[in-house]
């Protein structure tokens, strides 16, 4: 016998249809695999879907972005369903929470505050978030430490910059970068080298943030560019019946410059 919710499946563009589908999959007579999952067992799937959304954005592939956003939305509804079964919260609670937060944190749109530019919005945002935190809580407490390291660094730098803890100009950041490079050269132990290298990366992220550059995207782009160029060298060697690994470094570097052009 068909589930009572199956009638709503006729409108696949309705958000509630997605909720009904997930409910059906998790039902006692639903999908054995879906029913066996927990928040923890599908944690990596949620992270993977986030990365696939980012990849579609970076590639400017709108059809793929549509698909990946759907996969990500499914993860949200799936976790909400698991929580509802455990008596923790429902998808309605999730929606109510974010709607309430958005309205509360945008008083310049839904209230009587004024914000003439994005900087003013961020100042309002930080003041409101501060009022939401416990009295002795740090403004950095809400930053997930599981974030990718570059994104984590950029986030904590951005937060403290909102309260004025930032360089006055870019020259200060570049001077700090030169200082960190010098300290790396002087480091002797493996632990010291790692620490100084981390300081260099942290400073680079800070400079990129000030320039409006997303460090995660920039490094991902550099990695992809390297991948494309190296594959082009491999293809060249294959076409010319050459062995890349038997080339000298100078020959390899010459080929690198060739594919760059």
C-alpha cells in the first residue's frame, strides 16, 4: 500500500515533498540503508556535498550547482529527520530558527537601524552576535575548529578585524610576512620550522583577506592550474613518445614553460 505522503510526490518542486520523501525513506518499511544511518555515519557525506557545491561554484557550472545544492539540501533534511526521530528537533524548528536569526541580525532591513554600506552591516552583525553570547564568551568561540585551516584562519582574522584588531595598511602585513620568512630561515628543529611555516601561511591568509581574496579558493585554483599544466606535459610526452621521469630537471622545467605559453 502506498504511503499517505506519496500523493505529495506529484509535486517534486515543493520543499515539503522532499521532507516527505526523506520521511518515507526513514520509515519502518522504508530503505534499510537510509534507516540505518546516524548523524555521525553521514557526517562525511555532508562535508563531501559542501565541497562539491564549492567545486560547481568555482567552475561556474550552473547546472551542476543546481544538482549539488539539491544534494546539500537533502543532507539538511536528512539530519533534521534523524533529530526528529530522536526527539531533538524538527525541520520546522530548523527553519524557524534561521528565519528568526536572519530577522534579528538584520535590523537595518526589518527594524529601525540604518546601515549605509557593508561595513556598517558587519558592525551591526558583530554587536548583535555579542549580545547573544554569554557574558564572558569570546567572539571566537563560535568558529568551528573543524573548518579547513585556511578558512578557519580567515574567519578568526575577519572577526577580530571587526573590532579594530587589524593592521592599518597592507604594508604592515607584508613587513610581518618578511619577518616570518626570516624566522623560518633561522628555525632549526622540525617543530620550530612547522610553527614558523604556519605563521607564514597565517600571515598570507591575512593579506589575502585584506585584498578580498579567499585563501581557500585561491589555493584550490593554484592547485587546479598546476594539475592542468602537469597533465598537458604528460600529454605532450605521450604524443612525442618521451619519458617524463627520464628528463633532467632543466628539460622538465623547459617543458613546463612551454605548456604555460
